[in-house]
C-alpha cells in the first residue's frame, strides 16, 4: 500500500477491492478541511443493517452535517472518503475533541470478513503514520457511545490479530536471508526460513555433499 498526501495511491492486496470516493469538497459540513496529524486510529461499526459499502460511501457523500470518516470497509470493499491528513467528524467529542482532531476513522461492517479487511488497513496505517497498537481505539473511548457495538465484545482478540498482522508486515529480514537468496541464485534450493534453528549433523553432511562437487 502506498500513501501520499493522505491518499492511498497504490493498492494491490489480493482479495480486497479498494477505490477512492472522496466526499465532495462542496459538502462543507462533512469536509472539515482542517489539517490533521494522525495520532490515533478510531474504529466504528456503522450499524446500518444490510447497507453495502457502495450504499455507505454514497451516504457519506450526501450527508449534510458534521459526520464523516476516512474509510468505509464492508466485506472486501473499501472506499476512502477523506484524505488521512484531514480531520473527520467521527468521534462525537466536539469540534476540538481529540478523537475528531487526531483520529483516522474507519467504519467497519459487522462481520468477520469486514474485520479481516479492516485489519489490513489498520496495520498499514499504523506503519505509515507510526501509530502504536495502544492508540488503536474504539469510538466509545472518546464519547461513551456504544461503538463499535459488534466489535467491542471481542475487542482484545481483534486488537491482538491486528498487532500480529502489523508485526508481519514490519518485520526486518533475518541477517542470513541474503545468504539464503544467494544460495538459491546458485541453484541450491533451501525451502526453509527457520534461520535460528540448529542443523543436525546429518543435514550438514547432506548440505556439504550438495555443494562440494
Ligand atoms: Zn462510531
């Protein structure tokens, strides 16, 4: 995922469909046009029944009021509604509320597929904006509203799964990876990445026999 000036520019994670559908600038209430340095990621459930992502993104475009969010995520469909460096009116904690002023906000459908899709975006946003997992928060923290109502009962396990995915996409390569790749280029296939496991003597014999002609 590539993000520039608060907009997702490149997206190619298989199984997920992404599109930009920014709320029009002419919607002056929903578009705050206030600059933001993202410091939190706030999660919501839309509680909009069977609405599709397309329904919800259309609703965001035309809603006339202080209500907006950055990403709509339903099933495998995702729309970006606002640049990540613009304040969204998501948290219900007032014009100067920290939830509104510092959160990237996600509306996530009430099912497992939507949560799995959202996990990917939360992790990449954490990486892009240097936001620690402790700052991925439920809407409820900011205003007391019971949101995200579907996710809150399993909040801790969901956060744990996001953190695991984040660690996967940010992990540094092992120091020996370059040697493994170099050997593979020489035609010695090693289908194994347990870099810190011991070798048995048998494996050493087999390896030496393969490389010493
Ligand atoms: Zn909410």
